[in-house]
C-alpha cells in the first residue's frame, strides 16, 4: 500500500485522488509570476511546477528568492504547492549545464527554500544525486525522483526493476514518464501502475507522453498515479499534456468508485 505524503499544503498518494500539477514555463520572472497567478486561479490545479530550466532572463539570487517566496505564500493561501524542477537536456528539458552546475542549482533552491518540493532526476550523476537527497532530507524537503524516456516505453519487467531501484533511494515520490509507440505500450504503463500500487511504499506518478499517452494522463484514479501534469493556457512542458479543466473532468469521470 502506497503511503500519502505532503507537498506543502497538498497531500498526494495513498487514498488521495490524482492531483494535477501545472508547469510554469516563463522565460522571465514576470512571466513566471503571471503564470503562477493563473494556476492559483485555476480550481483544477493543485501544484505549480516551476521549470527553472525555461528561464532565460539573467536575474540575481535575491530576485529569485523574492519571487519564489511570493509565489509560495500565494499558493499556500490557496492550499496549493510549489514544485521546483531543473530539467536537463538529457531528460527532455533545457538545462545545458554539467552535473556540478545542476548540483549548484539545487543547493540554491534548497538553501533558500524556494519551493515546497523538488524534482530530482534519477539519471543524474550518482554523487550529485546523493548530495541532493542528503540535503533535502536534512531540510525535510520532499523529493520527486523522476525518470523520463522520450524514445520508448521499456518492457514491464524493466519498468519494475527501474522502480525498485528508484524506491531504494530516500525520495518521497517516484515519477515515470515514457513514450508509448503502440497500444501494448499503453497497457504496459497501466500494468506498471497497478504493480507499483501493490509493491511500492512511495506514491508513484506515471504517464505516457504524446498522443498515445494522453489516456494515461486522465486515468490515475483507476490505474493509480499520484500526480498528473496538465497545462494552464499554453504552458506545456511535455508532449501530450492536456488542459487542466479537461483533465479534472476526466479524472472525476474515470475513477474506481
């Protein structure tokens, strides 16, 4: 039985229904703040995911801190949470720095308490990953340990092995996003979700990308997925993301009870 965890004001996993996270993909702090207000105003979205790798504006650490604290405060007042993500190019994002630069980004995020939770890539250099996990543990900051494959969907046995390896690390939530190329791949994603619900303690967010993967983004209340990612306006961060209002309605329709 998977346990429930708190990401700021938001409880995910366990017996909770699938929660919706919406990306903030602004290139400037002004754009990010505006997008955050849109997420706050959206009744379907529970979590704002700040994709810092989309930022192109050069700003000071003090400016980032001020913006993050304001967004956290506003989100908390709406019973929502802020997730910070620095997605590398290797995992489908825009961050082009090396492992050391990635570590420095997260040291800043954790030291300044810029978010309620962080996303950490499972494929990151092992020592960098260990340091970030240790620091987040000391600061009681929840970690979403993520894995993305934009080329394919691994076989079910490989997904189970991957999830067991990820679950052995001190992260609070696991995330898998893969690219289905066939109907069988979609079934594999559902089978992995079903297996994880019975065999893992950490909550799992699992989804397929692209057109074939869209059905996996709205079925998390049947094939358990603690989180799904959807867009507010045009703020897409991955192929196959659907509008939050559509996802919320579908999640309400497709549920166990």
